[in-house]
């Protein structure tokens, strides 16, 4: 078999084949197939594929693996430039304007932080266009052969898709750049001296925007966690006695203001990073191109509405409005289905676990029950994820980013219920703060520590098992157990590693979904119950320092290099963090009320009244602080305005020259007439 993968300017291809190389037939030329059926020649499919790659400008290297064959493709700058021009790709110029790329005007375009002309995401688009753009342009089908199987490559069909349908091309995947990978391992994944420092420009150049934004967010979140972690340690170590009821509200107000400031200053950092990396907003919002699926990034409007150009304008407007509102109703229906499913199916299970935890006396049994619960809920979550994916496919969105955001909201609803309903049960119904702290400690330790272990151990075990399985099959074919089978090809080693995919599926999200979800659940846990367990912030800070290194190691060593996905923000996850801040205001105020009114008399005394007033004030702070802190740094705004004025001046001068030239030509014509 043959595999295809990418590494900056290289791409790997894995194709169906045995260890021995197929016999080379006569050289393939498309014009050779313009013959009668009696004269038609059968061609070796891999030879055809190799020649086609060379024809479009790739440098091809065929590599034999233990059981399969690989093709490694390198694309020179000229090849990438021609592909970018055909794709009508827009790139940032030195005057700040995004113009269509032209190969003969390379010096006019801004280069990437690493000095390359194209970003990793742009190179990926070029590779996709070049690889899948190889079609049969003859007037008749071509007969291809692989081993003893013959099949037709029909006119107008993509060669790669034809070979994929025949299971000859098994997988296309990006290949790691060993030099840059080892450099990132040294100064990023294994660099424990800088707790939150990261080479974000190098991460962006190597993995793309979406991965770089995740690590930028994780690093900033971890740095900002040090302040509430210090406050939590003080509250835990110092005995305030009767003043504790006064100290806790002060701590609560401090962390709410901290959370609001963090979300606003992240927006500023996000816009600064996008400006520094010269990301085109129009392109960055949709990562619709992929190797493994059909491109879809536009609003799913029925074809008959687009093709019917003779439709009356009034009827056309009514048809589009009907399509729009029916789409909104479908989305509302799907959201209602998810909410009712959570209430009817998951809520009883969560409440039963919380009640058993409250009744059981043995701490060992409680710990075992928590471990069993955390494993069992994975089944419910995967079931909910599959249902959500089916519902998403029935909805219409402008692009894949909107569809992915809708999926994130639905899946987070499932995780929100399973993660917090038991904690709410202890906090709000039983008011048992000792049990609540015990539950929070177990959740933080078990879920986060176990998650970090599984993130790196499971991919390594999958990789080891695949190598063991190949070795066993090879020894069985030889009929001997003697000798060690070595995997010498780097391409084959990369192929055996698992893909960086989301636990809910690979249709819309990659492995960053699980990483963001882990951060969001942690943020909700430490924020919504901050008054009950202030030390949780210290646990979260220590965990996130480790998380930066383990996630980096996971991407660099345990998984295939992920496909780049364009992005300009962290998407729906920022809205989820905002929602959790609002929830934390309500839950912590409730905790303070029950701490103050332990007898449950609910008298409106000055203390209770102050807590209720504080809740409303904090909600105003939450929604009003966004007006105080600009979302865009002044230097970013100034550069944008300056470049916009330069562009306007250039366009005005060019327009005046055009008008003047037109008038001269018109006067000359009049005189000659």
C-alpha cells in the first residue's frame, strides 16, 4: 500500500503494495490512452501515480517499509507558488493589503516568522490542490492495475480518490520535520525551567494557527492562575477564625474580578498574535479544506435556489427566508432534544451517584465509586456525541467553524451535567462542605492526573501494539520466529502513530477539542466552588504547568503531525468560559448565603443582604468591564489604520492615473475622427 504525509515542504503517501516493488511497465503518458479499446494498454497504478506527481512538480521518493510502500513528496517553492496562484490565494503584502498571490511578485508579500513565504496552513492547501487535482483529462478511461486487480480510471476522476476507493492509497498524513521537531522538543516540550514560557512563533510556524492559539491561551491562563493560587494558599494556611466569613467574600470578589480581567486581556493578546502572524481574517475563519473528506465551508443553500435565476424577486426572497427560518427552527429543535436527553437520561444517573456517595461511610469505597463513575460516564458521553453529530448534520451553517461551535456547545452541555451535577448535589442540597471538599479533591486529582497519564500512555501503547502486530504477521508469513524485524523508515514509524483526533470523532474537530474541554471543566470546577475549596486554584496551576509540557510532548512525539486548521480565535470555548464566570457568581453567592445562614432561617439580615447585593454588583462588573478594557491593543489598531490609509492613497493614485489615461485616449480618438 502507499501512504501520503506532509512535512512543511514534504508530504508522505502510503500505498497498497507488498514488500517487493511492482514491476515497472512502460513509461506512462496520458496521450497513450487515446487509442481504441483493442489497443488500450494496462498501466501499473503506482507508476502512473509517481509519474503524475512528477508532472505536477513534486520531487518523489519511494520508500519500502516492512509490509507497505511509501511515497514521500517534496514541493519546491515554484510548485507551491503555481498552486497558490491557481487557488487565487490572498496573501498579506508589505503595505498591509491582502492581494492575490503572483509568483513573479514574491518580494511584495510578507514572509512568515520563520522566514518562509507560505504558512503551514497555506502549504497544506497547496498540497491538497496538487494531490487531488490530478484528474484523467483524456477522452477515454485508463486501465490501471495493482497486483492482479484491474480497474478503470474514468475521465474527469481524481486519481487519488480512485486509488483511495480501491484501498490502494490507504492514508495521507503530514510528516514531522525531524530537525524542527527535535528543536521544539528541546526548547519547549522538555524545557521545564520556563514554567509558562513557550516559543509561540515556532509553534505557529510548525503546527498552524489553531494549535498555537491553544498553547498561547493555556500559557496565559496558567500564568494568571498564580494570583488566585497564592490567595488560596493563604486562606488554607492562615487560620482566620471568626473573620473567615468576612475573608471569603473578599476572596470571592477578587477571583471574579480576576476571571473577568483574564477573559478581556486574552482577547487583547489574541488580536495581537493574529496581527503578529499576519493572519487573514477572511480566510482564517474557516478551515473547510481537508485531505480526508469533501470540502464544505459554505452555507448549505439548496441547489435549486441558486440555479433558478429566473425566479421572481419576491418569491426568491420568500424562499430564502423560508430556508433561513426553517434552519433556525431545526437548530432550536436539536438543542431541545439534547437538553431533554440530558435531563431524562443523564440526570437520574448523576443524582444516583451523588446520593450513594453521600450515604456510603467508607472513604475507600467512595474513592472506588468515583473511579468507576468517571469511567462509566465515558459511555454516556460518547453516545451523546454521536447523537449530537447526527443532529449537526441536519443543520445549516455558514461554514465549518459555525458547525464546530454548535457541536462544542452541545457536547459541553453533556460534560457540564456529568461533571457538576454531583457537586451541586452536595453543595446546594446537603450543604455538607466537608464532603464537598472531599469530592472536589478527588475530582481534581483523579480526573486531571489520570487524564495526563492517559494522554501520553494510550498513544504510546497503540503505537507499540501496531508494531507488535506487524512483526507477528511478518513472522507468521515467513514461518519463523527467529530474527528481529526493524522499522527503519521514518515514514513507516510516523504512519504507525495514532492521529491527533478528538474523542467525539474527526468530522469537525481534532484533538484540541479534548484539550480545551479539559481546561473548561477545570475552570468551572475551581471557579464555581471557590469559596468551598480555595486551594483548588493551586492544584490547577500545578496541573497546567505539567499540562503545557505533556500536551507539547503528545503532539511532537506520540501522534502524527496534525493537519493544520485555520482559526483567528479559540471560538466557542471563550463563550463557555464567559458562561462559567456567570455561573460562578451565582453558585459562590449561594455558598456564602448557606455559610452565613447555617440554621436555615433565611432572615434578611445585613450579612445576607450584602451577599445578594454583591451578586448583582458582580454581574454588572462582569458585563461592564468589557467596555473598560479595549479588545485590541493600541499598536494593533494604529498599524491597521496606518496601512488602511496607505492602501487608500495607493488606490486613489492608481485610479486617477487610469482616469487620466482614459481621458487622453478619448481626446486622441476625437482628434483623429
